[in-house]
C-alpha cells in the first residue's frame, strides 16, 4: 500500500483534531456547534479553511465578520489574528490545511 489513510471524527459536538502532521502539511478537522466559537488565535502558517457544513463566520485582525458557507475555501495569510464563530443553527464543520507545516514557520505575534 503506497497511500496513507487518515480518519476523522463524525460528530456534531465541538471537536478540534489534528488529522495530518507531516513534513509538508498540517491538516486539522474542526466542528463547532451553533453559537460556539474557536478560541481566538493567530494563523501560524498559510491557512486554507475548507467549509464542508454550515457557515463559517470569520473576523481577521478585529475587522468586520465575513460569512463563508459550505463549499467555500477561505485562504488566510500567515500571522493574522483570527476569530471564528458559528452563528448558524446547524453545526459548522471545516478542515484547516496549513502549508508549510507550522513547525517550520517563524513565531507568530502575540495577541
């Protein structure tokens, strides 16, 4: 077998799990319930958020909140303050692809 298979949790409950962490990329799976939020943080690499369910509400650098529905891919530059919320009535589910792997990036700013 030449390929690798990675599994992720199927749930509606709040979940943040690292799926892939290798020398090229870091991929996380996140589920956020209605009215919940991901802790505010700084993007520690070049980030692509792939929204598979619900609507991702995103504020960068304390700016206005933008909504990104399922089937969206949202690119976020390195070293930006991010606030992610689920303002919808259904679970928000998305994958975060970070490349290069954050362990190969310089330190981020403090928030």
